[in-house]
């Protein structure tokens, strides 16, 4: 009887595997949460992070082939199998090179597309910036016209020369600002370089 109690106590030991209830994750989020909890139970224990698998490369073709053979009638019965393996290996190598060239062309097309999208985005923002500045200038002139109208005709004749100077100064400042804005680097980067 005492031995059964000891066995029961061993299975219910705190911190052991027996004390943790079996939880089956129903969603991907729960599964990820359970994995994180398991990792964080013992932070000193190193987590195994698998290395990235290397891409398969075919064996390079031999520089000098000693035993040139074919499937012709003069060859022995075992030579055909050697020929068949060599032929299969060469076809694999050619398929690999074809796939690599397709992959590189797709990557280049992607990079070109990203660059084109970035140029178009910059053009759109420049166009919108110009439109905003134009609208701002229009509001400013409307506001000045309203204040001039309220001040009266007498003051308007005196202010008109000053306003023209101010407007010229503002236009020059805006032109300089637009020149600075055109040289401005966009605040986002698409793709990789």
C-alpha cells in the first residue's frame, strides 16, 4: 500500500511532466501560444533554430571523360546502365540550369516592377504636392483679396504695390521650396536593392 502511494506521489510531482495537463491546440494561434509557453518555461535552455537548407546544385560535368560510351551495339550489357545514369545526371543538370535562368529572370522582372512602382508613386506625390500648393496659394490670394476689400479703396492703392512685392517674394520662396521638395527623398522604400 505504501509503495502505491509513493508511485502516485512520483507521478504528481510538481514541475514534472505528469502535472501538466494535455492541451490540444484547436487553432494556429493557440498552437503558437503553447510553443511560446513551453519555450519560456526554461529561458536558459537554448532553442533549436534549424539552419536554412542549402539549395541543391547538380554535380559539375567532368572536364575529361575517360570512358566514352553510348547505347550502340558494340557495348557490353553493363555499359548501358552506366550510360543511362550519365544521361540522367546530364538532364538533371540542364533542367537545373533552365530553372535557375527562369528564376533569375523573374527576380529581375520583379525588381524592375518595384522600381517602376516607386517612380510612379513619386510622380503621383509630386503632382499632389503641386496641387496642394496651388490650392494653398489660391486660398491665400482669396484671403488677401477679402482683407483688401474690407480695408477700403484708399488703402488698396497703397497696399497693392506692397502686396505685389510680397506675392513676388512668396512666389520665389514657393519656387525655392518646390525645388527643395523635388530633391526630397521619399519616406518609404519598396523592394530591396
